[in-house]
């Protein structure tokens, strides 16, 4: 058994095709078949059902699970060896919300990439509630998200504090109101984030506390979509204050202060406790934690 055979099996499991796997691996189809046949002969089992579409057998799925672990160990070994070099290098997979990805990361990453061009960053946007889960299961290396829950398996560090604010279109009936209270929002149509976001959870708790059933006319998965709907007056919205800096400056949204929303929410960096930190991750975490708060919340 060799690493190339394991990579071939993994690629076949993803493409469900010997031909497509060969194209991705720069191998001929007979070479792909030979590698899998060699594995099957060595372990005296059938790993792949070759009927179309190609699928893994039960034995193949068990084998793949262990193959993925082996490949992950090999990748970590490569990274550890690369870390012997003085120059930080490697790959970092980041996970964060769409609003943070658009408002915060451009400033942070532009500086980081200029300083460390040999470090590659991949960014995945997801609901805030999924960031910590994906850090814990290893799907992403580092998360930047709201630190609403404590998890003993994760290491967290606060970067800055955000608030959630009520915003409306200039054409909305409440557009000229500067301040209101939650009880006066009972009959206001709302465009809301989906329930798997921290902002929505906070808003739901707030309304429940005052025995109010909000009038939700639309649910969307990202703050950017919610803002766009609020701008065209589909309803009022409650979003991160930092995410609407540009819209407030342009005048396409107006902010209404709500006393019950005047709570600060820590936003921070998250990574798995006890995991090996590559030189790239160490450098990124060091730079991120060392940045002053105004680097994140500046409107510039």
C-alpha cells in the first residue's frame, strides 16, 4: 500500500468515476484501475462496485475512513517539516460569517498577504452558529465569529465588540424615528436572518422576553441579503452595526436605536484546543490578536 493508492481511492469516492479520477490525478484510466486492484488484492476485499455510477462497497467506505486519517497525518507531517523553514508558510482555512468576511477580513488579509506571501488563505462563509462546530470537527482551521458559547474543546480570544441594530429604508414609516422600544415593533414587518444565526437567536430571545411574536415576512441566510431587502423597503431588519457602515454613510439605510438591543457582543478568533498549529496558523493568530480593536471596527 502507498500514499498514491489512497489518494486515488479518495478521488474516486469524490468523482464516482475512474476516468474523472484519472484526469484529476494525471493518470490513465488503466493506471487508476491498477492501483485500486492492487489495494483490493493486498487486503483481499472488494473496495469499489464498478457498475455505473461507481460506488464504494461497505468495505470501501470503512477503508476510505482510515485512508482519510492516514492522508491527514501525512499532510501534517509535511507541514511540520515545512515549518523547519524560518519563513512562515502553508495553508489556512478560515470560516466566518458573510458580514465579517466582507467588512473585516479584507483589511486584515491584505496586510497579512503582503507580509507573508507564502501563506495561502481559503475563506468559507457560513452562519455564525456553524463556525465553532466546523472548527471543532476540523473542517476549518480558524474561525472568526461571535463568541456566544463556551466550548472546552476550543480556544477563543476576543478581537472586538459589536452591537446589533434596527435599520430601515428611508421610505419606511419609521425612517424618521431616532429611538424606539421593542414593544412598539409588534406589528412592524421584518426581514430576518435564518434561525441558525446568532443574531436571529438573540432577536428571538428578546421578543420572547416581551411576549411579542414578530411579524416576519422574509428569512434570508446572510446579512448582505437582509440588508438588500431592507434597502428596497421589504421590511425592517436587525443586523450587525458594523455590517451597515457603508449603507448608513450612503443614506440607503437609517438606524433606529432600540434600548433592548443595546448589548455588546464579543467577536473573536477560534481554533481547536490541542491541535497542531502550523507556522502559518501561529503567525496569523499572532497578527490577528495583536491588532488594535479600531483596526476591525474602523469605518475606513
